[in-house]
C-alpha cells in the first residue's frame, strides 16, 4: 500500500467518511479524471456542471473541498477556482490540482471580495448547469448526481438541496428552519407555494440551469458579506418553478477560530451589511415577487437572521450595538407591527423591544437570564391567547408590552412538542405595566396598526 493510500483513513475522518468509502471516492475521482481527459474543453457543455469556487487563505481546507467536487459520481464537472490574493499556500495547492486534472482551472484576482471573484469566473463559464461552493466547505457524496437527475427530469429552473454543518470533523444538522424547509422533496414548486424555502438563501446548495441564470441576468452584487441573499431573492422571485431536495448536499464548515467571513457576527460592518442585504432582498421580493412574499421573508429575517445577531449582543462593542439598535428600528416599521407581533417568536419580540428602547442593560440581562431559551419558561393563557413568562414578564418597571410575550406559531409548536401547553396556567389579566415614554410610543404604534388591520377588508 502506498503512502498516499495510507493517509486516506486520516483524511476520511476529517469529513466523516469510513476508510472504505474514502478509497471508493479516490478510485471514482481517478476514473472521472481519465474520462474527462477524453472530452475536449469546447465540448464540455451539455450535461456538464460549472462549479465556481472563490478562495482566499483557505490552505487548510481547499484540498478537501476540491476533492469533494472531483470525486462526485456525476463526473462531468468543470471546477473554476478563483484565488483572491491569498497570503498562504492556497494558490499553490490549487495549482497542483490543475496540473493533474483537466477539469480544474485556476484564476487569480486581487479584489478581496468573493462576490467579485464569483463574477469573474461566471464570465468564463458556459456549461449547461451552474453551481457554487466555497473553498472551505465540502460537497457530499453523490450530491451532483442527485441534484442533476432531479433537475433534468423536472425541467425546473434550479434545485435547492439541504445542507448540514461541519465543525471539528463532526457533521451536525443545520438550523431547524433549514430542516423544516427541506422536510420533503418537491418538484416544480414556486416561492408563492413554498415560501418557507426562502430561508435557504445560500448559493452553494443549489444547482442552476445556466440558461435561467443568463436569462434573468443574475450576478453577485459586489462588496459586502451576505449578498447570497439578494441573488437568491431574485432567483426565487423569477423562477417559473424550482425543485426542493430533502437530502443534504453540502457540509458548511463552521471554523473553530471564527475566521469565516459570515461567522463574524459582532462587528459593526457585518451587522450593517446584514441589514443592508436583508432590505435589498425584501425590495427584490416586493418588486419581482409580491408584497406578501416580502412580508413572509421579513418575518423570517426577524426570527432567524436578526434574532441570531441580536443574541450576540453581550459580545458587541458600543458601535456595533448602535448599528443593531438603529437597524432594528428601521427594519420593523409601525405599519408591520401587528403582523410581526403575531408571527415573530416571543423571545425575539421582547429582546427587540429592549434594544429598540435603547435599554442595553435590560437586553443583556434578558439574554443572561435565559430569555432566548423558550422551554425554560412557563406558558400562561390570557383571554385564550398563550403568552410565555420570559424575563421581565412581571417587571412593571421594565415596561415591556404584554403583546411582546405572546407566543408565535413557532413558539406554540415547541411548547406543544415539549408537553408544556398541557399544564398552561390560565390568568384573568396580564401583570400590570408602567409605560415609559418609549413603551407608550410603541403601544400607540400597536394600537394604530391594530386599527388598520381591523379596518382592512378580509382576504379571500
């Protein structure tokens, strides 16, 4: 046994593969390399997938990522790697792959922007299908085979697979809302019929028809960290149909050192960019989809993306906190408050209220007292509506409106699954409140929004 094959078990352990499967992948990759070498580059279009991979300083991960693409059972792949001024060994490692597999190309740029790097590669690719993968993530076994088969059979514009997390060599499920969105396979659905799919806004778990991508003139806005959101919004809104795959197709790496760009959640620039891209995605959905689709996505942002950002409040400096406070104030306009109050989880409503009231001390206390852990707190029923006894529930001086504690549909689901609704205490009235100036203003907004809702004609 050669030294190369003796190293396979160690490499396999890093991505959760058994040694036998790692050997099979290596043999599959060797066969694919030989088959691809017989196909001239000008003929690599029909049935082929162009895979765009921007890289920068990922020498510790890039070999694993490239190997996961080249060992796919759907071997017709053109991997275009764009090195964006790496200071480490990344470019040299990619070049070694270029020299031994005709399916790999290496481009270079000095943009320091993965979006610009992706656009550079897109201008030099023309296969029938298009995919993306980051240089530290891992494509799972048979992912392109399954994605390609489904998309070729359905005739849809693109297909979105699920994904999981990879941390310290261990694969774990992604956030539960990704699992919910991918609970079952769907063919030829739309964003209006499957709005839950909007939460999958990443590009690296999707396979596009290049004809659709070009017809809609899709491209990555350059600058910023979360521009996948904007591209996905345009794709979901424009697609005549897309497919949903239940199985995970990518392991998204969560780096232990937090160096991944999208893991840096407490810097002012990251927080500002999160709001910028969220607002841009909502504008796209409203203009190219429908106002209802944009409202649905707004709720998703508040209960997921912005909720996660706000949960990192204790780690934020003053500037980052100010960006979060002002961003939330602009993101939750008064006219949307009635719907937001009903659909956003109670913990988020309370935390957002405290932040928007500029009461940072109470917001941090809410987090420290377990406010984000729903099942630590007992539900109560008032007038037939379930509320949750989160921190500040019975603190009159805090002045958090009772409406903020009302359980959302998501809350009710988790409370029901935990058996907590069966012992729900019934109260005749909520605890007393002592409104402060900000609280009184918010309550006036809620009253105005409720009046508008009552005056609006019922939808059919």
